[in-house]
């Protein structure tokens, strides 16, 4: 049985591997000149590494980590401390440091460290932030589902005074490329619940090298060693139907490719353009038009000296960048001779139309105001990356429009970080989870066998299960004490 895979990003390469392992013949076509999609990297004219964008890994990426383990490349992720730095004007650092204590005390300790040094919001407001986020950790799955009906901003305004959740904004922007007043509350709280779930899950991992270097080559070698075929510069230009099946796929407007089954690992924005009109008789495919593009840009800046020795992720408010890292500290064996800042610029709606040099000038001015040592430093070079950017915007209500991996067409399956999964609204774990689930469905539908690939990540619960009963017992005891006092008072 032959499968044609459309798109060679993370979900496409993982699907190819999964289907080869099932014994299928595999062919993969990719429009770009490199494989890896948004999780890729390349070298510039000076031989310097350019990442498509700063990517971080988390320990709760259970399926991605299993996939990397299977490929023998899990050591290509370097794990750092469980801390995040906030850089504030004038070089004032604040840190959110998760302690090695049982949950939820590890998170409480982290908020305490933030409280001491974060100056963007008055401390009394940060207490509301802590209470709000602490409550969210205990939400049931059902309650979380309901939160897809409102924005994070709406959720926040019911719990705290204005701006109390400002420290969350860079994380929200960096993860979803969307402001908090637009993003689904469910999406953000789901992420927060995972990061704050146990003392280890806030640990951030970085690619030990170019983002694509750490995984793409190994995957291609695996695919080719099993007889799979991969081609670059082959853009799918139409998917051709015959009744309830895909008959063929046209590539580069002229070549017709056929297979027994087809897996789209294209982004929704590409897929909906190559589907034929009749596909939109199905609500399933009409749903693809609900996806709105959230743009991003990536910026790398090489300085002639060190600006900081922090080797984890930075967050900053009110800048065109929000999440960034100094890769000369993260990967000192690769980036030598001065700081190299790699920054995600998002939401980029208001800057993507600007020329590179203006974007760089704005970013540099902001870096200088956050890192006083940058005022003396010379910039050796910079690079704005515009290719392979963006994610879909996880607005309230989007979860129901994410397509399931089994389509209504008999021989078409979908994978990709935007397709339906409970793990997250997108990201590399979603890309792998959906590629795995797609293969699980194909095994069931076409080979008549059960083939389980995905695993469920389970946080260490710590003392969290005791919190609710303890609060109830506390409230009952307080009620009893009050009643006793009232009875005593009445007797007197
Ligand atoms: C700035 C930025 C920062 C990010 N940071 C993180 C992070 O820190 N952690 C994290 O987990 N995730 C992060 N992500 C998301 C992560 O990159 C994606 O979730 C993941 O790479 C998605 O893989 P995919 O295969 O689903 O899609 P893609 O990587 O988009 O793959 C789709 C492929 O289809 C190809 N294609 C498109 N149209 C056609 C066509 N017509 N014919 C043939 N091929 C076509 C594309 O060229 C591409 O190779 C980030 C993304 C960006 C943009």
C-alpha cells in the first residue's frame, strides 16, 4: 500500500516514519527548498546558524521525546534550570524560579521569587495573579473545556484588577502570537497547568545546535534507509477527487501523483487553497476557513561582547519581542565571542510590513533600554527571518474547528500541529501527537490492526489533591468555631 505525504515539516517527516514502520510504501513531497518546516534551520553566507525561530522544548512533550528517543537523538535537547527571567527597563532582572518542592508549593515559591523582583505591576496585584493561577491549576477538564468560550482577558478581568496578569503576557504572546485579550482562556490555562504542574515541568530544553540540525537529517536518513522517497521543491497545487476519494494530487501545476492513501501535513492555509470546490460540501473542510493566521518574525542579533550570563528564556513586556534567549549562554560551545540574541517577534501584525532595518532599529533600542551593557556594544550583524513563520490564532471557539485526523474522504488523512489534539493548540508536541494518531487510524482503517503510538503525559500530583479537601476542612472548622462563639455569646 502506497502513501503520499504532502508536506515535509515535523508532522510530515514523523508521519513518513510511522507509516514506513507499518510496512507502507511512502513518498513525500515538500514545496520548500529544505525539510523541517517551521522547526528548521540553515547556515547563512558567513556559515552562521540561522534558526527559523527560537524553539523551546518542555518535559511534558512526552510524544516528541519518545519520537526523539526512537530516532536516537534525545540528547540533542539541552535541559536548563526551571526558571524564567524577566528583563525590565534599566537592566532590572526579575526571576520566576520554580523550587524543588512538592506541587503546588514549588509554584507558590516561584511566585514569591517573582514578587520580590518584578516591578511591572504593584505587588498587591501580583497576589491576585497568584490566587487566580493557583485556582486554575485545580480546574477540572470539564471546566477547562468550557473556558474555550472566552478569552484569557475575559477570564482574567473576573479574577483580578487590571494588569494583574501582565507578567503572563510575554508567555502568551510567545506561545500563541496572539494578545491575551484575543486568545482562548482554555488554551493558555492548559499550558499554564502543564508548566506549573510539577517541579520539573517548567524546565526548558533548547536544541543543541541548529533547530533543524538536531532532527531533520536523522529522520531523512531513517526514511531513506527504509525505502521511503522524499522530494523538495514539489508544491502540491491541487488535490483531485473522484467521488468520496482522492484520485490524485497535482504537483507544481503539472505532475500528477497517485497513491492508495494521502496524508496532508500541510498548514491549514495551504490545504484549503489546494482542495477542490466539491470538498467544501463537507463541514469538515469548511472548518479550515475558520483558521486565522497569527504572524511572527524571528530576529537574531550578534553583539561584539557579552550582555548577560543568563542561559534560560527571557520574557519582556511592551517590546516587539517577548520571548528570547542569549544563545552564547545557552550554547556556549557554538556561539563564542559575544552575545547572540535570538528573539521571537510576535504578535507581528503591526510590524511584519516594516522593512528589516526598521524592525532591527526598534528591537535594538528596546534591547538597549533593557540591557544597559548593550549601549556600549557593537552589533556585528543581524538577521530578520520572515520565511516559515506564524501559527494559527487560537481564538475562543477554535477548538471545535480543528479537524480530526480522519477526514470524511475514504483515503485522506490529516496531520499537523493545527489538527485536533488535546495536548495543545499547536507546537512540536502537537505535530508529533497528530502524526502518531494519524498512523494509529491508518493502521486501524486500512490494515485492520490496533497500533498504539501516543502516550499520555501525567504530571506528578504532589500535594495538589489535598488542597481542595484541606480548604474544605479548614472552612468547616472555621464555621464550627464561629458557631461555637455565637452560641457562647447567646448564652451570656
Ligand atoms: C516563531 C515560531 C516559534 C515557535 N516556537 C515553538 C516552541 O518554542 N515550541 C514548540 O513546541 N513549537 C514552536 N513553534 C511551532 C512549531 O514550529 C510547529 O508547531 C511545528 O514545527 C509544526 O510542524 P508541522 O509539520 O505541523 O507544520 P510545518 O512545520 O508548517 O510543516 C508544513 C510543511 O508543509 C509545507 N508546505 C506548505 N504548503 C505546501 C504545498 N502546497 N505543497 C507541499 N508542501 C507544502 C511547508 O513548506 C512545511 O514544510 C514555533 C513556531 C514559530 C513560527
